[in-house]
């Protein structure tokens, strides 16, 4: 009996019922369809470009003169397309990084505000989030540009001035900034970060060895700031503050109206999403954790800093990283108000002389590279924060 | 039951003084506004700021805002250049949709009654109170429609709203009378009805000529209907054991998630014709917009569904196999219903994003959606150069806000109904 069943089951089924055969046949079919579609598209592309006499060269257009100017920059239209793309890339990067920093700060403040015990704070932050989250970003961009920056900002001779910190008017806004080469500023930033990192590790080592409270932030931040100031002076960097003389604003770093409007819209929109993530991740920490902290007689600050926040971060970091990615991709919307970021520059290039397929392929690759780089950073941070399980 | 041993020391304690009542306006004020001195200062400062903003906002709404531009262009905002003689078709279509939603709502109540999963507030509620509760739940929709109707100068929109409400109520009354096994039939009616409505609406004006918020709504409905099945397939493909299918799905999802939607739309607008046979007529801008948005959103839906699939314990699949279900039946009867239930809010969130993103599609494809109308209206000779952009954009934002808030509130309600996270 048992020998019979073994014999029966070990016999291979006919080909059309063999799972292994079917699986491979199915996969071959899928692959064949994909290849056929791609081949069809490429065939059409070759036919179309030949019929219209278009270039299929994927790189030479980069060295040809661009033939279009980029306003508010050093770029001249006799320069090659390559320089235009690089200019656009740095504009995208500048907008995204500034936006990420500001949106994180604003989003965290609003997210914590949503959990406030104060009725007014709780309600007003909720109204902000519920309004901004449910409105198209494109409408915010247009509103910030044409209704706020171009319409509500004052004329140059009537600018809003915040002492030496910032000057706002309809032609652009200027804020104080460092003066000198960019690499020197980068060195200052890196030096401060490295020193803070080293101090933090040292404090943790001291805590592990002796048990004296680490007080990492209390040590690292002042020391890091002091080092930054010293390096700043040693490298001979200066500070430039905006000053107004009649209608002219000199000094500081200038933000064009389109840049400023895009920044406002991106920060407002993304901050509402980050606020929701911050709120949800703090609420996701089990109540028992706070109660246990109270039972150990931790102060409210200690409870937040050592117990709730580390666990909330673990929950909140991946979705906040996604918001950073979204903000970077959404920065392409700045093209509707003619801010010369990557997509706008590509659009201008293809409108003048560059062949559209190579130019847009490059654009896709650059965005993919930015996305991959950002998600790599998020993954590394996430792995460092993740719980170490058995 | 044993009684606790009496302790002499306990007996001599005086009775506790009565606690002050914890409910009452003074106590509420103390707990929510004046917990401590610092809290009091925050309350006063924030209260002043909020009061000022509210004052400015209300003044803008009723005094300083120049809403004439909206009143004059209201029809353009809502239905664009749809032929004026044929507007009744839109009214009929909206009433049909409202009636269908009413039927589904009523049917859902009946299903819950039959299966014994009724909500406490549904049992023995008088009709009038139920209607009021529905209106209260949908307050953004009610307030929004009231704001829009306050600018109406003709009778048509009033008749339309009356027809929508009437059709909704009639549908809600018919719904519970349907046989309990009508789910599939209702789904079929939705699909067939969607096609029929499209034919009905596009008879006097081609879809590619639509404009106003009507275009946004159409793009959103078409995109939502198409992206969900594609996203589902991609999610299953990404978890497939077949390497070719899995890697193709991963490639698709990662590429489409790594690229801005606006770039995809530009590709569909500028580059796509080069990849299609030159002899054929190119697909219309509306078609291309729908395709680009569908491909983009499907990648996000796939990742959300994958999250839902991963949250499901292995035991579910194993139990289904143990019962002798085939892999296909296991997937569609056991795995997907539970996995999708867990990710409803995220999926609806993605649909809301898609609705908002229809503005990008219109902008990239040079279509005149509601935002396009907002821009065009400010350059009409009557309103040009008066700085009315704030008014028009605010109105478009209101339109989108109504739609998005209603969707997200209803999804939260659905989530509670299905008992996500409560079991």
C-alpha cells in the first residue's frame, strides 16, 4: 500500500500540469511580452527620428551651446547645455535641502503642538494641518508666488526689514549669510559636526565607565559651536548682512521671488505631512512607557528625551525620510513659476535645441540617483535606530 | 468571597473630603488653558494671534475679499466650457451618482444588520436624527456647497443640488430593500454605469475638451479606477516566487517611485509621440494624463499593499493551504481581504494625493482644469491687473479641500467600521 502511494506521487505529472514547467513558461511569456513592447517602442523611436531627421546621439548635445539664458544666474546662453543642467541641479539641491531643514523644524513644532495640553495650540495646529494637507501643492505654489510674494510683499523702497537679518520686498528677499568661498563654509560645518560626534562618543564612554550622567547635548553643542567659530575665524570667512539703500538691497544672500515662493509652498505643504507623522509616532509609543518613566521619577523632560523620543524616532524616521524624498521630487513643481530648477532647465533646453529623448533620459537618471542616495541615507539612519533583537 | 481583614488603623481615618467636580467650565478652562503660569502666557499670546488671524480671515471672507470674479466665473470653475444647453446632463449624472452612493450606503446598513455587526448609534435611530447625523458627519461638504451656492445667480445649480439630495435619500431608502447578496451586482452596476455616464456626458462635448473642476474629478476617478488593479498586481508580483516576475515588478516600482510625477507627465506630453507609430493619431492629452498618473500611483499603491501583505501572519496562508485552497483562491479569499483592510487609510491617502495631483496633470498637459480657470479668470479684461489671484486660488483650494477632507473622513469612518486595530 505505502509503496504504491510513493510510486504514484513520485511520478512526474504531465507537462501541462507540472508546476515547475508552468512557472517557467509563464515567466518566459511575461519576459517575451516585455521585450516585445520595448522592441516595438524602440523601433518606433528609430523610425520617427529617421523620418524627422532628429539626432539620436545621447551625449553630444551636452557640449553644444545652450541657446537660452537662465535669469538671476551667471549662466550665459553661449555656455554648453552641460553647464545649464549643472546649474539646474544645484538649484534643485538648494531648494530641496533648505526646504527639508525648514519643513522638519516647522513640522516637528506643529506635530508636538497637536499633542499640547493647551486648547488653543492644539486646535490651531490641527486646523493648519487639516487645511494644508487637503489642498493641492500646485495651488499653494501659485498662491505663494502670485498672491503673496508678488502681490502682498512691499515695493523695494518700502521693504520689510528685520534689522541686519533679512530684507523682504517684491523683487526678492535677502538674508544674512557667510562671505567667502563655499568650501570654507563646508569645512566649518564638517569640523563642527565631527567635533560634536567625537564629544558625544566620549561622553557616552565616560557614562559607560563611571556612570556619571552623559549629558551629551549639553557638552557636544557648545563645544561644536566654539570649534565652528574658531575655524570660521582661522579660515578668514566673513559675514554679510543685507542693507537697503533706497530701492537697492546689497549684501546677504538673495532669494529670487520664484525661489522664495517655491520654498514657502514646499515648506508649508511638507510640514503638514511631517507634523502628522510626528504626532502619530509619539502617540504610537505605548502609554506604559511614559507611566514607567513617571514611576522611576524621571522629570518630564527626561521622560520625553530618554524614553518617549527615542522610541518615537524609531517609528517616525522611515516615513519622514519618505517626506524628504517627496519634497525633493515636488521641487520640480517650482517650474510652473519659472524657477530654473532641473526640470525647468531641461524643458528650456529641449525647447531650444537639445533632443528631447536624451535630455529627458538624463533628467530621469538624475532624479533616480537623488532618490536612491536619499533612501540610502534614510536606510542607514533607520538601521542605526532600529531595535537590536536577538 | 472572603472579606478583607479589618485593620484598626484604617478605621480611624477621617472620611476623605469631597473632591471638587471635575466637569464644568472652570475646570475645563484650568485643564485646557491655564495649567500653569507659563501655560497661561502661551494661551494669551497664542490666543491673541489666533484671534487676529480669525478676524482677518473672516473680514476677508465677508468684507475685503473681492469675490465678484468667482461669482462671474462660477460656471467656468465648475464645468468649464461644457455647452450651456447640455448642462442638464451633468445634473442628471451627479444625481445618478448620488443615488448610487445612497443605495450602497443603505445596502451596507442592511448587510451589517443581517450579519449582526451593527454600530450602536444605528440601532433604533429616528429617521430625522439619522439624516442630521449624516449632514453633521459630512459638514465640510455641506459648508462647502453652501459657500458655493451663496454665489449662484441662476436656478440650475439649486435644482441640481435638490436633485442630488433627493436621489441620495431615495437611494438610501431603496438600498436596504435589495436582496442580501447584491454585492457583485452593485459592483457591476458601478462599472457599467461609469461607462454609460461617460458616453452620456461626452455626447455633446468630447472628453478632451472638458475643463474646470469637472476635469479634475474625471481624471481622479479614471486614475483611481485604473491604478488600483495595476498596483495590486504589482504588489503580488513583487512578492511572487517567480524571479522574472519579481524583478520586473521591483524595477517598475522603484523607477516610478523615484521620479517626480511632473517629469512623467512631461514625458507623456513631449516624448511619448516619438515612441508611437507616426501614422496613428496620437492619444489625446487627457488619455496621456490618465496613463501617466495611473502608472505613477500604481507604484505607490503596490508598496502600500505590499506592507499590508507583509503584516499578515504566515499562518493565514498556511491554514488556507491546509484547508485545500488553491494558491489563487488563497490569495483572493484569504490574504487580500485581510491585507487590504489593514491598509485602507494609506490607500485612500494615495487616492487623495491622486486627486490633488490632477492639477499637475492639467498644468503639464496644457489642459484647463480648475487651477487653469483660476489663472485664466485673472487675465480676463474685466479683472486684469487687479491682483485677484488670492481670491481665485483660494476658491480652487476650497473646492479641493471639500473633496479631500470628505474622502479622508469617510475613510476613517470605514476604518472604524471594519474594526482595524480593535481586534
